[in-house]
C-alpha cells in the first residue's frame, strides 16, 4: 500500500508542478489568485480520492477506513513535500523577484477590494502593508516550510473525509 500511496503522491505532485509552471509561463499574476489556488487544492484532493479508489479496486475491491486513511495521508504528505520543494526552488532560486511581483499584485487586489467597501484610508494603509509583508514572508524558506506544515495539518482532517469515500468494507459472511 505504501508504495502505491507514494506513487500517487508523486504523480499528483508532478501534475501540480506542471500546472505551476504553466501558470508561471502564462501569467505570474495567477499565483495571487486565491480562487485558483483553492480550485487546485480541491483538484489535488479529488485526485487522491480517485487514486485511492483505483488502489482499492486493484486490491480486491475492499479497503478498511484505517487503510484508506493511511493511504490518503501518505499520498498527501508526498504531494505537499514535492510542492514545498518546488516552491522553494521557484521562489528562491529560479526567480527570487517573483515574491515581490506577487506581493504587488496581492496588494493591488486587497486595495481594490477595500475601496469597494469604502474602507478608511488609515485602516487601508495598515492592512495593505500587513498584506504585503505577510505575502513576502510566505515566500521565505521559513514561510514556505511553515505553509507546507500547515497544509499537512489541515489535510490530515480532510483525509478523514477522503478515507470515508475510499473505504469499502467486505460484506459480512452469512453464518
């Protein structure tokens, strides 16, 4: 099971890298689009579920909740590790200016939203500076590691739902 879970995490991780590279090539502003980030996260969870069901079907069609949870967690951890390493390389080695570009875009987006809500200038200035610094902090090596850790912790709970979807108990044998 562990080998299959690791393989699933690797495949999904590579798919994530390819999508990230396409976003980078098409428009780096897409990295600041929270809806897109959420959608990609949901796609990752769907893929873990699909791979888990495939694994269950390849192994007799049955898997316990515990086994499906372990499978989901291993796949997710591998996926997050690959994404974390890729993020570090992209934002700190390949293009160290990218965090600044994304922070500028995030600030513009935050400013536009606050203007729609007619936020006072003082509050807006403070919020924008905090938003900018938080965005930049998220791209430091420590920020990337922290983000990976948070993703793992949050997804441990989400894997409970995935495991419930994947599991299929053997029918009880008649006495």
